[in-house]
């Protein structure tokens, strides 16, 4: 298995070494493959298959956008609690594709289910039942409104199935994550494991996302796999908890996509006992590991924001409520004026004050304290007496910036993660449909 170098032959791609990525281990019960269906007309990988020979429990969280990809609509109509396969394509969002987009998924699912059924009938174990079209999920990312490339995908399904591997090493995980990329400049991977008794439970995840990223997910796909045997209802609760302060706490450009999807799969290979609930010590341990993995992937997405040079944390403390803290944090984090000032190394705290005020939340301006890093910029309704422009400008050159807003109104807090806006963001999105 070799990395497809054409995945990285883009002007905006950041050169990465294998050592830059975590060591992800194989997840028992999962098989993966990634190939080029030439959707980009340049030979890069653009089609990925996750396959669960014995099925997998799953839970999904999807976009809040009222216009959704036909791939998400297909999945939501399934109503299944277990799944056999997930097919992911890039380059085309399969959104606003009309009847052609719907019929394409029907055609692909029939073809893929047939190929998988034949494959299993020839295996040593054989199978006792046919793989059904509703055993297949879809995920798509790319341009909205273009004709879905059903012919190219169908033509390459046999090759995709033939290349399925159950011995995922680091190189395979990197290849898989790379195949999901659109405007991303590097693949995104994360891994955690916990020990329960004498058993090691693995959690491995890949994600893509760079632009059109906002709370309640963004043009962002993430697939997370565990070998722990966890029921679908518990997976759903665990995933919803995990995304609250991770995937739903990031923003690149305030735009919520039509295709967002985070899915958590359980291959059911490691038995942890029945009748467990969220208060069970084992599931609490799993919960912490899952949140850590999701936060890792979320921060990787922000760091890789389109054209981003700086990672920015906006932290609101001592708010009167969690919802108020969250609203103010995102009001500041989503401000193009704040983000462009950060890109220019300008400690323009007045734009932060503007962001607080435009949130619509009731605040007391005389109680607000604004800090950049350890430096107090504003307090008592005016510029801080300790304000030192040169020292703060030096801090603004850092690659990671923390903006802290102390409202002094209560005990709640919330922090979100964003990036700066550089001219590269304009260049990337101006050329998105016709990249050079």
C-alpha cells in the first residue's frame, strides 16, 4: 500500500511527514480502501469505502442547514441501527442535484451491495444473507449543484471493494484521510485508547474540513471507529455530548454547510457488558477519550482553515449563562474584522468590543475585561492603564492567540476555536470550482 502523491500535488498543500501524525492502530471489524475514480481529472484519491463485514452499530450527527445533501437525506430515510458500509466521495456535494442525485445513490447502492455480496459469498466464511441497499450509507463533499458523477463512481466500485484492507497501519490511515480532502492542506487523524480490565478499547478517527466551517458542523466530515460493543442509543448520547464543545465549538467563516456529518461506529468486537448507562464508570472513561479525540480533530480543522496562519481561542468567562457565553464567543470569533486584524498582527481590541456588543446579550460594559494572552487591553469601560502596544504586538506574531473576555456577570464560561482571515482565503474560494 502506497500513498497517492497526487493527493498532495496542490499549491496550497502543506508538506507533511509521517511523523507529523498520530500512530493509529487497526480497528477489528473495520475494512477500508481509497482509490481514484478520477473525479478531479488528475488521478488523486477521491473515493473511500469503510466496510464492516459483521455490521456496525452507529450514531450520526448531521448539519442543521435546512438544505441537505441527497447523501444525508438517503441516510436519514434508512432508519437502520446497524450498517455494513459507508461510501464517501469528494469533488461533488450531491446537493441541489434534483432527481439525478437521488437516482444516482439508488444506482450506486444497488451496484455496491451486489459487489459486496459476491465478495462475501466467495470468502472462507461465506454469508447467510444478501447485503441490502439500506445497509449502505453515503457521505459527499465538494461543489454544490453540479451533476453527480454516478458513471465514474459505478465504474470504480469493483476496484474499491477489491482493495479493502483490514490491517490498517499508519500509512493506510493517512491515505484514507487524504482521500477525503477538498481544500484541506493536510489529512486529519486522531487516536485514543482506554484499558478496561485486561482489554484495550480503540477509538480511531479521520476528518476533513477547511472552509465553510461553523458551529453545528461545517463542510466537515468525520468518521470515528471503536471496537467497543456499545448500543446505538448510547452511541448517540455519547456523540451528542462529545460534539458540543468540540466540532460544535469551531468556526472558520461562520458558514454552515449542507453536507456536515460526524458518525461514530461500533464494530462490537470488544464486549463491555450489557445494561450499561452513561453514568457507568466504563462509559464515562470512554466518554472522556471520545471527547479528547473529537477535540483533537476539531482543532486540526481550525488550524487548517482556508488560508489560515493563526489558531485563535476565544474564551468567555464569568457569563450569566452558558448560552450567553457561547453567543458572545461566536460573535467575536466569527467577526471578519477581528479575524483580519489578527492576520495583520494588529491588537485591535475595539473590534472585540464590537463583537461583544453585536451579540445582543445584556452586558455591563464597565465590568468587561479583555485580555490577549496575559495582557489586559481593556477594563472599566476604557483602555487599560497597563496597555503596552509594543509588547502586545509582539504577542500578536505568535501562531496561537488567546482572546479572553471576562464579563464579571456570573459563573458560566465557553470557549470556541477559530483562525485568522488572510488573503489566501479569498484566493482559495475565488478559485474553488476551477482550481489551478
